[in-house]
C-alpha cells in the first residue's frame, strides 16, 4: 500500500475530490482538463460504483476465508476495499489463492 504509485494515485484522488467538492477557480481549471465538472461527476460515480463492486467481490472472498477472519477483521477488509479499491482486493486475492493451493 505504501508503494510510490499507490501514494501518487491517492494524492491525485484527494486533489480530484477537493476540486469536485470545494469549487474554486483553480479547481475548475483542473476539472476543465478532465472535461468539465459534469463529466468529472460522471467519472466520480463510475469510480464509486467500481469500488462498491470490488467490495462485493471482497465480501464473497471473505466468506470463503471465514475460518481465518472474524467479524471485525471482515468489516475492516470491506472498509479498506471500499476506500482503497484494487490494492486491497489484490492482496485478498493472493490470500485466497494461497488458501486454495493449501487445500
């Protein structure tokens, strides 16, 4: 999670959200490079939908890993996947593959 590309993407998401939710002239100029405020909202909705789908996939994997995860850990994994998206899901996929190989 602390790899340079992940941190760069996280910084870009914070900048993107700040420009979208706190309108300023500088923020509007940045959003204009992405097609304007309306198309940026569309991209935000698409990203939120993708994260919710990733969370659903993570929930399915966590039900298979039920013996290794308690309720608190499961909720933390789902929250992490909802916020961070694919990096958390990829790590969970690796755990799921290890468990499948062991069986």
